[in-house]
C-alpha cells in the first residue's frame, strides 16, 4: 500500500465525489423543465451514450434502480415526448426504449444550459484540475463497476473500537478519553 495512503482516505475520496455529484445533480435539476427530474435526464444521457433499443430491465440495471422506478421514469419521459417504447423485435413480451427527436433536442439544450453554468463557475485552473482528474476517475469507476459487492468480514469487539476511532479520525475529530 502507498505510504501516503491512510486508512479512511478511500472514504474521504468517495465522500467528496458523492458531495460533488449531489451538488451537481441539484444544480442541473434546477435547469430542467418542471416535472423532469435529474434521474430522468440521466436516462436520456444513457440512451445518447449507449444507443437506442435497450430494454427497461437493462436501463434499470444501468441506473441502479428497481424495475418499478424505471417504469415510472419511462412513463414520465414518454409523456414529455422524449422517448418512445416499442415491442422488442426478438421477444414480443419485452419492450425497447428509443430516444425521439424531441429527446435529442432536450438533451442538447440541457447540456448547453449546464455548460453555461459550469463555465461561469469554473476558472481555467478548475477546468485543468478536472481534466487532470478524469483518467483516474474513469479507472476508479471501472473498478467499482466490476466490483459491486462489498467484502464481508467478521467484526470483533476490537474491530468495532478501531472503527469508531477511524470514524472520528475521518471526520477530523480526536477520540475522547
């Protein structure tokens, strides 16, 4: 293990990414039309990135949500005219999801609105920091995609005490005597 890496650094790293995601999602959500949630926009982005014809089940897996949640989101996006569902050509029991022309326009407009906002917020140095971080973030994402299950361990009383001390260290507090 790298001598510079300390226990808890992984948690802090992912906590920072999570907070950035939360702030970004909230900001992007304010740019979307009423009734369109950032999770709906994520579905549109996924279809743009991966292509049309995916099944609701594969969308649910890609979005890490239940089939019921994806069904509701598909209904919202269909009512907006951003997507359409068609019977699957290979399996009539299944549906496939397709992005419409209006969905492409919606995606482009949302991306332009986000770009304007981020360009206003970020300095050249901030943009360089982001560019430099992208390869490492992509590597970490791929590792997480390939390893979706936590490592199970038996917890002893000693581990519990150590984890409490670790939690305090991560939060920047010192254990109280």
